[in-house]
C-alpha cells in the first residue's frame, strides 16, 4: 500500500514563468530570495510536485511550484571598468 509520502525523484519539471527546472538551477522566491534547486519530486498518490531549494539566507525548503511564485534570477548588469568607459568616450 502506498503512503502519502511515497515520491519519485524527477530530473526536471516545467514551471510556469521559468520553463524547465533542473537540480543545480538558480531560482528566486519573493520571500526567501535566491537559492539553488536541490531536487524535484512527484508524489505517487496525488501526482503533486515539490521542489527542494537550498536558499542562500534561509536554508533548504520544499515548495509546491504552482503556489511558490518562483522566478529565474535577473541577469546582472555587466558594466565595463572605469578605464574601458574612458576609452569608449575618447573614440
């Protein structure tokens, strides 16, 4: 007999707004901040999914992706060095 906690680990999961999420991927949560996906599970009986994320400031948490409002990190603004900005102005 299956228990509610019986789950299968998944290699990836499609999450609205992000696309396919895989272990090792960086994720952002509105309350917990930035973190890295540790694992993805599907509960056998219910078919629901959870994603275990190790957050930089809050540790490891298991979240239900359809309620968690997860997003991909925003790309960092790459600015050149002070010297490269001077060089561009002189051209």
